[in-house]
C-alpha cells in the first residue's frame, strides 16, 4: 500500500479511492498526514467558495419522535424528555427573526412526529415560502413515503437532510431497533433525489461499534449517492440512552473525514456541525479550517432549546438567535472566513 500522502494525492486527482485504500488512509494516520490532507481540502474549498461560509437557520420544531434510535437523546423511550411542538405561528416567528438577522435558508428539523400531517407540513412550507420567497427551505424530518416527500416538494421545500448514519447493514442494526432498516433509509435518499431535492446525507463519527471498514463504506456510499450536502459530526453520548456509557467520537478523525469529503465532492455544502462545536470549544472553526463551508446556528426559541438534547452538553442552548449569529460571525472572522447571507444552493460541477 502506498504511503498516506500518495493516497491523498490520488484522492485529490481521482476524487475517490478503493475500499482498501480508504481503510488504509483512515487507519493510523499521523498529524503530518492530517495536515497534508487538510491543506489540500482548504485549497479546494477556497477554489469553489473562496473564504465564504454559508449559514442556515436551524429551527428544531418538535422533539417528539416515534423512533427509538439507541444513540439519540430524544428517542421515544426516553421518558425524561419534556416533549414540545412548535406551532406554525411559532415557526413563522423564528423565520421572521432569522430573516432580519440575514438568514436565507431555514432548516426545519425534528423527530419523526406523526402529529404533523403531510397537510400540516405543506401548509407550514407554503406559508414560509409565501412570506419569504427568496429563502430556501430545508427539511430534516426523517423517513417518509415517496408521496409525502413529493407533497413537501410541491409545497416549496428545496432541500432535505437525511443522514444515512452508517452504510453497513450489520452496523446499522446495532444502532437502531428492528423497525428501522438501512435499505429503507437508502431508498428514502434515492426517492428524495429523484423528486428533485438538493439532498444531504452523512453519519456520526465514532458511533458505537464503528470500524474503519464501516467508514470506508460510508465514503463509498456518499460518492455513489453524490449528495449536495454532507453532514458529519462526532458521536456524543446522551445519559438517558442505551449507549450512555459509550466513548464519544474523535474530533481529529471527524476533521480528517471532513477533509476527505471535501476532496471527494469539492462543491459539496459541508457544515461544521454543532456536535463538532460541542466536542471542542473551537470545533466549528477547526471544521471550516478542514474544508467545511456551512454553519447552522440555532433559531429555535430559547425556551425549547434545552429540550432538543440529542446528546449531553449540547452548546448554544441558552443563547438568543441574534447572539448565536453574531458569535459565529466573529468566530469565523477570527480564522479568516466570512459568513454570508446568500441562499447557498448547490451548484453542480460542469465536468
Ligand atoms: N429525525 C430526523 C432524522 O432522523 O433524520 C432528524 C433529526 S435527528 C435527531 C438528526 C441527527 O442527529 C441524526 O441524523 C443523528 O446523526 C444525529 N444525532 C442523534 N443523536 C446523536 C448523538 N448522540 N451524537 C451525535 N449526533 C447525534
């Protein structure tokens, strides 16, 4: 197997590697390897996005969920969660504030909450679009039928985030109850693409039982799907889940993977996630300095922030939306990047 720097050179040219090569790249890398990769990733990101960082206003509108993912703090079986739902009016209030702060993308994220019918979602989306026609709407509400996805799209939703979580069937089954399957998750992603959404996928780094082989499969799956957005962040334990005692993921490996993903899909929108900011005070800055180009500050009302606790010690649960925006703006400026207001749609490559 060639040394890691040679593999990184190959990755930069070919935009992919074989499964075995990815496994080698991910196993036992040195700080020097990571720095070599990071520099290439940053150079690539700058070619496509200069020093600009897109921003998305995240509205966590419900923490009710019918699913029981073993890693997630808002899983159905966690009876210690105080459940909440935002009304359409609450959501519009978040948008109003966000619009004033310069956000031109709103992300509606939540657990899989059956209380919002497809008609309810369509009504919310239609009203958001009518009030803010220059804004993009991203949904992140889990696995739905083709028909439901089509309904939301026709109402005006532009993008959809659905992490595949892991591309390995056995690993998927260790993270989820039998009611959920990797096959359905993948089918949902294919459906979303077919309908015409800008699709985002991704995975947690260091989730329980994860191996380098699994990560190589994640990378190959992402290459094949060719998504517009790729969200990855370290796995972080939540005290009220079956995985409460599991080790958290590694920040360095997450950053290394962000750089790999940047070289694989140079024009992708890759967020420096909240989980990255939670694992290290400068995690999001490091994310951008490894090739990420999106940040997603929270626009949810402060009264509900702490209730959307996917993992312990989640950051920014006490700050007003405006504070989050200014804070991130300053943080990015400090490392030489500029937060911009543009919608930041995915621009396909010419070749
Ligand atoms: N229900 C929707 C779905 O399944 O896509 C969206 C909400 S879900 C809570 C959003 C993401 O949070 C998941 O895709 C998962 O990767 C991440 N997440 C959940 N628990 C986590 C944990 N303990 N550590 C890090 N990320 C976590």
